[in-house]
């Protein structure tokens, strides 16, 4: 899955920028290959509160999910209509948020297929209540 995260800087050690439309960068991450790239957001805000550049970055790069602190209503509607997963209200260091996102994307145990999972965000692992398997979000 490709995700775009609004960022204060150019790498995963940066923090999430709470402003989707006005963040200086987007970190685009492929959660399967773990490859990431930084894309500068040099757009301007339109009267409806959207940024053509921020939206273009998300729509033109095959992004399936957006993680940000906040998003204006116009941008939210456009991305929702394009069937993008939108996660707002997030803050912190990007590399930590990526692992939390990956933990939350695990829907069933890779060993037994059970769906009764325990998520430990301090250790960044998922445990299965059925078989006891512990797996890292970094698979």
C-alpha cells in the first residue's frame, strides 16, 4: 500500500505536519517494499481551502491512504470521493507512525488465520490470542 504523510521535513525522522494543504513535504511510502520518497509541496491554497499541489501529489502517485494532522473540508471531500483512506488527528515522528499504521493493517494471524489479535504499540508487535504467535509490524 502506498501512503502519503504530511511532513515537516524530507525524511522519516521528520515529524508529521498537521497541515495537509500547507505541509512543506509529503513522505510517500510503499509499505510493502518499505521504499520512501520525499516530495515537496509547493502549492498554494485555493479559495475553497484545497491545495491543487497537495491533491495532485496524492492523486497522481497512486496513493491509497493519507496520514496527516488536519485536512480542510474541500480536500477531504475530494480524497474521499476518490476512495482514499484518510487518517487525521495524527502527530509524532513519521517513522513511528508508519509502524503503527502497519500494525493496524494486520487483520489476521499469518500462522493460524485467527483474528483475535493484541497490538502492543510500545514493542511494535502483534500477538495472536489463538496460537500465541508474536510478529513484528516490520514483516
